[in-house]
C-alpha cells in the first residue's frame, strides 16, 4: 500500500502536476491520521472492555466477601442482643424477693456469652492496595468502599472497651460473689462446644443475695450493659452499611 502511494506521488511529480501532488500528499496524510485515530479508538475500546471485565470480577469477589460479613455479623448480633437482654434482666431482678441461684447463674452466663464480629477484609484490602478500586466506575460505590475501614475501627474500639471492662472489672467482681463456672451451662453456641463440661459449684444462697444488693456490683453490671449497648448499636450501623454496599454492588454487576 505504501509503495502504491509512493508511485502515485512520483507519477504526479514527473508529469509536473505539482498542485495535484500537494493535494494528494495532504489527502494521504489525512488518511494516515484517520487510520491512526481508528487504531487508537479500537485499542481504547479493547482496554475499556478489559477493564470492564476486571471490574465485574472485582464486584463479584466483593459481593461474596461482604455477603459473608453480613451473615456473620447477624449471627454475632443475635448473641450480643441476648447478652444485652440478660444484663437488663439481672438489673431488673427484685432485690427484696426470693433468690433463684440457677436463674442468676443462667443470666450471668448469657451476659458473658457475647460475640465479636471479625470482618473478612482480604478482598477489599487487596483491591485497594493494588489500585484496582479505580476500576469501579460508580463513584458512590468507590466512596462507600473507602469508608469500610472507618466503620470497622469504630466498632473495634467499642469491642475492646467491652472486653477489657469484663476482664479487668466486671468479671472479677462477679467472681467475688458467685462462681463464674456456674454460668457455663448457659453458654450454648455452635462455636463453644467442649467434650469436658465443668460442674457447677454450690455456694451459700446468701452470696446471691449480696450479689444482687451490692451497689458496686450493680454499678458494674450497668456499666457492662452500657458497653454492650454501644457494641450492638455499632453492629446495627455496620449492618446498614453492608446492606448499602451490597445494593450498590448489585446495581453495578452485569448479569448474563
């Protein structure tokens, strides 16, 4: 093709048709430019299609990870609501009425049976670290995904406060009145199965009476209840966040 164009130009020059030569040369340049632009357009289109395919794979992986997180969060939230309700039940017990040690043991066990949501972050961390988050065309979805770490950090802070308060304050105070081992039977959950079951320890009923009427114990129980309230409130916020993310992902996925 190049040889053909060269022969035409040489022929025009040899015939002295300079004007036609320049017109032809300009036309040839225009054709070359058009060809280059078409090639660039095709290349850009191919790159765009490849990026869209990558984006769809990313969205699929994100959907799987965030769906798993939502499922685990809901399981943990149920346990934490049970724990919260047990605290309310203990705080609401009639301090002047008859004492039921087994009931108190059971409620303590449920209060202690809290859960911590451990989010899966492998996919989102890899996407952000590799810079592939920019392949997601939806600006709103990109923004929301960038907030995931902040959502988790708020939750983790409350979880640490709750754990440390139980270990350092609430738990030891309970032990000074009634055996923690007596609450073991109330901690019935799939991830807490053991072959060995610790037998309860009998203590005087007076211990339970003092447990209910001790002001320091009452304050510790209330503080634990507040800590657990912050955790469950944060879980509700995370659930709303996860549902929003999954909705946005679905809106951007291309289903066959």
